[in-house]
């Protein structure tokens, strides 16, 4: 249960009059009385139950964005849970509806919408995953540009610039998505203009977002279900989703590189690893967005999302487990993960003295390791800044856990064999 103190703290933010960074979300600020009550959603659900309409996914998501998962009326939550119980065979509804009734017992997967992601986007399809990453980034940029239009206070200006820069980096973060070059060009033009209003950038980003495959666009829209009415939580969710897409692409690249090496294709494996490194080397742009999170806002979000720690990310662990043999203690926070029957480090060590291109592969592995460790150190630094040294929400020691994790190499035996 959410404490009265936390509920009052969230209410204080909402009533502060600030819209955007450090304040209420646009949806809550612009909502009508009917939209806040959820009566229209209940009517739409009853129409669907009677077989007279399509399931109102978008309307339900919009209501949750307006009031937060913890602000939805209990009877509406009960309706959605009942619909889930009766429609488990419907793979999309079955994967999405749990996000709507997990306020009291949800985990990281349901918070970010990863089960729905797996059903709709499919982790092994690089183009679709990159389309999701790009759509999530553009959706966030448009949200922040709208907030800037409502309240151009200094923190919102900084946030909007940071998110726009992420969009200009999509050729590195999501290279398998064909983004209209005019979007990045408009973003760079806005960044070059002091006091830009970003309307021109938004006019290019909006049609590009609408141009992604419909099911990908829907996945982006429907998985933004914050627990609070704070604008900053919507940014937080989007950044987590982008990171999840990156982790999945890196995990896939490593898996495919192992397959290539088994067929003697060291050059192909190197290419895959280098492309994964390029994605990770662009991550500082995402960290700049996260550094705009106000400490007091995150304190509230953290309280509302206890137990939904990113330490539960399967894709993150899949990357590390696919690279080198693991310590059984690393399973403590990992859940069920398919680690395959060998690791990239093992395959490399078995070929390093016999394959003519082994040194080329080693260079690619070292580059990937540097990028991965740098990302983990960035995560540690931001955590230390925003939450300090308090324990983590996933049962870890918090920043100290991340500090120790940041010191761990993807390929620990590379340093051992460097001079042999």
C-alpha cells in the first residue's frame, strides 16, 4: 500500500501549478472532470463487453496517464482484472491487461510493459525493436516539447534539449530504423537556436512517429502507464523502455556473434559486436535526459514503484550471461534467463590461437566491454546523484550495488590471456 505521506507528497506536486519537469503531467493538467472520474472508460468497457465495440485500449491508457495506476478507481481496476481472467487466450489482451491492475503487486516487467513488448514487438526482430526505440524517443520528445509550450521554465528547457538530442542520435541508438533525415536535421537546428520553441522540430517528428508500423506505435502508446501523475515519471518510463530495447539488441548481437564464430565467420561476428558497441556509445545522450530528474520528484516515484527495480531486467542479464560464465550468486536478482550452452568468451578462447582473425575479434570484444562498463558506471553515477546511498527497491544495496557491478568486465579472462 502507498503511504498517506507519499500520497500527500504527490498531491502537493500536482497542485503546485508547475506543468512538466518537477510538476504535474500534461494529461492531468488538461483533464476534464469526466476524464478524471473514468466514467467514460467504464461505459466504453461495458460496450465492449456487450460485443458492440472494439476494446478501448487507447482510452484506458489515456485515463491511466491522467490519474496514474494508483489513482484509478478500484471498481474500474476490478473490471479490467476480470476481463483479463476471462480473456487469457487473447495473447495481446492477456499480455497488456496485467499492467492495469498491478498497482499493489507489480514488478519491473509489468511496469515497463515487457510481456506486451514481447508479444507485439518481438525481441529477435532488430528492425521492429529499433522501430520501438525510435518511436519511444520521438514520443518522449514530442511530450517534452508540448510541456515546454505550456511552461517554459528553465528545467523544462534543459529536459527538452536533452530529449531532442536523443532523437538526433537515433542513427546510432537505433540504426536498423530508417528515420527521415529531416527529423534529426530539425532537431539539430532547434538545438543550435537559443530560446527555440521546438515547434518546427515537432512538426517533423510527429509524422515520423505516425509512420512507424501501427502495432509498434500502439505498443509505445499503450505501455506508458505511470503510477503517479508526475510528468517526470513519464520520462522515466520512456528512458527505461529505450534502454530495454538497447539491451535486447545487444543481447541478440552477442548471440548471433556466437553463432557466426561457430561457423568460422569471425569478421561477421566482429561487425555485429561493433554495431552493438556503437549503440552503447550513444547512451550518454540518454543519461543526460535522466539527469534532469528532480531529486524530490524521484523520491515520490521511487515510493510508488517499490519492488519494480531495473535489476529485474532479463535483457540486461542476458547480455552479461552470454558474454562469460557466471557466478551462481548472480542469479539472485535475475529470475529465469536463457543463457544458452556457451558464452562468447568461451568461444573466443577456444579459437584465439588457431583462427587468423582472432585478434580482430578480441578488439571488438574489448570495445564492447568498454562501452558496457561505461554505461554501468553512468547508471551508478546518476543513481548516486538522484537517490544517494539508500537501499535499492529490488532488494539490492542501491548505489553501492551498482558501483560494484560497474567494476565487472563482460569478458574477465581477456585480461588474463592478453600476454599469453
